[in-house]
């Protein structure tokens, strides 16, 4: 038997063993996720966070900043007490920390989003991508998904710094993030609507 044939058989055997080992864990994880109770207080905090941003043109930024800090502090208490359990809880907490102030908040938001995905909240893939992008830009590194848009005074809308070449559009799509071409259109739309 040739060396390449043996390598192929070993790879197939390894893949089969991996699938056998993963299947029971995945089924067990899905069952555990459906049994998790969502924390009503965390849901209310999330709804307030989102409602505060419903009408961006009329936001009182100082009031929003104070409210965001209060929501973040209360969410941290819930985390510290182990009161968050479901994918929804961690998804909601990720949004609250994404609206934080610094890289620590954004990194925590990313970790919370990853837990949300692991606990069955599939749409948390977008917030996981967005929080990583926000964290990277906050520490002076380029974002990698393209979720962060900003509008510097007297300049055009931008996503920079942005490593467009690092991830293919297939990874962006799998993460709930639009591909590069759609991001360019979105940026152009914002430039027309909000110059």
C-alpha cells in the first residue's frame, strides 16, 4: 500500500472518529440549551438598551451614556451572580457590553457572544463578529469583518482601519456579516443619506 493511500485512510478514519465523538456531545448540548431558563431582568435590560437607540437622530448622548453605564453595571452583577444561563441571556449581555466604553468591555462582549452561540443562539454570530471588530479597532488594530462604520467630522463614512483581505466573504456570510460588495454599498448609502 502506498504512503499516500495510507495517509488518506488515516484521515478518513480520524474524521469518522471525530464525528462519532462529537455527535453525542452536540445532541447533549442541544438538549441542555433548550432546558436553560432565560433571565427576565436581562431581557428587560436588553430591550431598554435597544429602545434607547431606536431614533438615532434624536439621541441625547449624555443621557444614553449614563443609562448605558447603569445597564452595564447591572449586567455585570447578574454575570457575577451566575444569573445568566440561556443563549438569549448571553446574547443580550453581549449587546450591553458592546455599548461599553473601552477595549475590556468590547472583549467581554465578544466572549459573551461566543457563549451565546455555543448555547444555541445562532444569530449571535453577528454580534460576535461586531464585538471582535470593535475590540480590534479600539486597541489600534484593523477590524477583520467590516462591521464598524464611523463618520469622522468633515470626512466621509469609513470602516478603516480594515483588513479586507484576511477573511473571505464566505466567512463573513457565515457570521451574519454582509460581503465586501454589500458593505461598500452600505457605506455609499450612508454617505448619501447622512453626509
